[in-house]
């Protein structure tokens, strides 16, 4: 009993063996565990760097049945001009109950200042491994049939697959929506479609006062100018009616629409500057003429694009 008591004291506090100024210790975090519980065993060696050349012990040689190494940490080494310190922590476990004594660890090496060998031995470690305690006072639980457990896992597997499929479908939908938005964002604007949509918005409008008439004719003239500037690359958006007409007269592809455009600009300027009020028939006629001007210019532009494409092909 006395020997056992001394072993327990060594285990709890760690075993430290001093060979003059060499410090060698072996300890565990617990000397009483249940079957399957892990034990952390730490070995530490510290010695003067200039006096000794020591070999760290091989932990694998220490363990035989019933203990097994679960995880072995690396040897952490700290060196300085005065001391070298080495430490390693190993995780072990036993799957058999009983009282076991781990064998002694050896540190071998040389004492360089005396040119002599050295062998330092640590005492054995005593560890008790107990069986898992049974709680006879607890509630009695039904034994779960193996087939029932299998069915549960089967249901869990099916539900997991369904969830993954739903998440995959949602991800694909989001990806498709993002790509569609990118295509729409990068899709070039069709100037003709934009202008025609703007003109269609006032097709059935009939101005009832001077303010509505100004807005009506501003939409017509601005739409024509926007179309010509974007399609034919002519800077006329900020030009006056007379400046616009002069620029169009200098361009052979727009020269044909100048007479009709002059009439539209003339009436629009008169209405905008409140010099006269326009009639319903005038509004309808100028709207129709504006649509025709845009359509004529669009056909001419399409012809020019076909000619340019043909020239590129023929080289």
C-alpha cells in the first residue's frame, strides 16, 4: 500500500528526476480513468546546452497492451545559448480494465564537458482503468430494434438528399437570374425601339392647353434629335432648330427628310414660344410626319450597315 501511495503521488505531481542540472519529468493528467477515456502523458527534458548532448526518449517503446497511442504530438524544442528544452505530449487510451504500470523511460546521451555517457531513468507510472459504471437506479429504456434504427437513417438520408436538391435548384435559379441580368445590362440599346416607344406614348394624346401642347411638341422634336444623334452620330441634341436643319442639309443621308422636318420644327417653335396654338389636325399631321422621318432614316441606316458588312466580307 505504501508503494502504491507513493506511485500515485508521483503521477499526480509528475515525476521529476534530476541528474545534477538535467531536468527530466514524466507525468499524466489523470491516473484513474474509465475504459476508452484518453490520457495525456507529457514528457519534458531540459539540460544545459554546452554540457550535454541528450537523446529524447522514444515514447513508442514505452507502451504495450492494453494501452494504445491515439495521437502523438511532435517534439517541441526550444534552444538557447544556455538551455535546451524538449517537450512532447502523447494521447493514450486503454480498452481493458485493470491496474497497469507503464514502464520506465530512459534518457541517454553524453556529458560533453566530462566526455562521459549519461543515462537518466524516470520511475514507472501507475494507472487504474475502470469499467463504465452502470446506473441501476435510472429509468429503464426500451431496446431499439436495429431495423428501426436503419429506417431512421434511411429517412434522414432521403431528407438530406431532398434538401440538397432543393438548394441546388435554388442556386441554379439564382445563377440563371444573375446571368440574365448581366446579359440585359450588357445588351446594346436599340435606339430605334427606344424612340418609337417614346413616340407611341403620345400617339393618342390631344393637348388641351398651351402647356400640354409644349410638352407634346417637345417630345416629338427631342425624339427625332435623339434618334439622329445616336444613330447617325450627329451632335444635334443641344442645337437650335435652324442649326439642326443646316447640319442635316450637309449630310447626304439625312437631306431627304429636311423639308418635312422644317415644318415640324417651325410649328413646334411657335407652340413652345407661345406664338400660336396648334389644332388637333396639325398635331396629328406632325406626329405622323415625325414617325415617317424616323422610319425613313432607320431604313437608310439599315442599308448603310449592310453595305459596310458586305465590304468587310469582301475585304
